[in-house]
């Protein structure tokens, strides 16, 4: 199944298509971002390792979002539920369980409103006509509603004939998203990838073993970390 693609990625693509089909009435206000957008923009044959992600990120442009139908109604009708205990659900993180190759996978689809387009509130985006926790606000995707074009997203499982046309964040928007780093995340990034023997470098080395020499993985991580800190005017 899936031409050798790992089951969690098959599940992530299947659930992404489920969400896009459910959100069809509001599709014009959505832009695919995150890892699935990166892989759509990348020649898979040029990658040293197979594409892999376990979730999906959809940027929501409130300027194009209609008050009806409500996001929560569309998602719930397709079998999605907000993550977290009842009454304390995480804003915008919609999960759905699917079974691939006999194993159950809980796949999150994040509905994210760029913080610049969502004044007020801390985590939950305030969208007219939509439940308070239906989407969350976050920095980093401000360029997605501007830099995008329509692409066809196809299922990865041979027996699934579905495909959906949706706007996909462009390369510049994806780079902006990756470069948007909070102070706490920057500190954690430095601890993981900014020094020899960091846990992040060890994980990267392990994941890429056999595809890229260990010394090169380490050099890339350290060089990127230095460039990131220099670009932000910070000392590593």
C-alpha cells in the first residue's frame, strides 16, 4: 500500500483530503502550509529520504472566510474533534482517527489564522460566525494568504482516487514561516541544534544515517544554527 510510503504519512494525506473535502464551502479562504506544502513544492525524487509528516496545516484568511457555514460544523460532520478534554479543547487543532495497514493513527489538522489578521485573544482566533475554538492564531503564516497558488493534492494510496484543488503556500511564504521563531523556541532550537552533541543533531544523524554522512549532517545543523542566530542579531 502507498508505494513504500510510511503509514503515518499515508494517514496524514488521507485525513488532509478528508478535511479539504469537508471544508469545501470555505475552501477559498484556506491555504495549505506546513510540511505537506513543502513536499508538494519539492521534487520527491531529489530528497535523500522519503517525505514524512503526521499532520496538516491550513492557514485561514479571515478576509475571505464567510460567516456560514461554520468551520466547527463542517469539521465535526466529517468526523473530526477538537483535541483535548471537553471544555478545555485546544483551539484549532482538529483530530481524526484513521486506520492504515491495520494500525490506528490520530491525525491532527491545524486551522491557523495568522496573528496579524486576528486581533484580540491569546490563542483562539476570533472569527465572525464561528465557534471560539474553531481556529487558533499563530505568528508565521502572514505571507501564506499573499504568496500562494492553486495546486492539485492527490491521495497517496492507490485505491483512493480523490484529488482536491486548493491554494498552497509558496516557497517564500514557507521560508517566512520557518524563520518565525519565538524566544523560547529559539532557545530550544539552540540547545538541540546549536552545539555538537545536541539532541537535535543526534536525532537528525540517526534519521539520515545511510543517506547523508554523519559529519555533513552535523556541519549543516551547526551552520544553519549560526546563520539563524546571526540573521536575528543574536549570539548562539
